[in-house]
C-alpha cells in the first residue's frame, strides 16, 4: 500500500456487519455475500469514489472467513484479550 498522506486519511468504505442466519451457516452464504460486496465495489463503485480500502467489523467467529479474502487486522489482536469483534481491512488496490 502506498504511504498514507500526512493527514492520515485513506478513502475507504466501512461495512459494519454481514450476517447469515444460523440455519444457513456453513453453506457458503457468507462467502457469497463477501464476494458480491467486493465485486460490486470493484466493478461499480471504486471508479466513481476512488476508494482504496474496504473496512469491516468481523465477529470473532468470522475472522478466518475475512482472512481468506485477504482482510488483515487494523491493529494486531492482543492474545490476552478476547474480543467480540475485530476491525479489519482489505487493500482494494491488490484486487484486479
């Protein structure tokens, strides 16, 4: 990622939560939702607003799903502290 400007801001889209009902867990719906979101941003939104980063609040049980898409922690998690959610980001410039 390029060096952040002096003001510290990077154009981003923040997604608070993406959820799947319990009866549909483990059936690929979460994967489909994240894929659809990234494709929509990449193909339809990014060219108009110049967004570079997609941010998401991932529930503890969904962190590995976000990591499969390339999301990284904004701050490395403290192993001594259990959290309910984690702030993560995806560098959209690495997606073709």
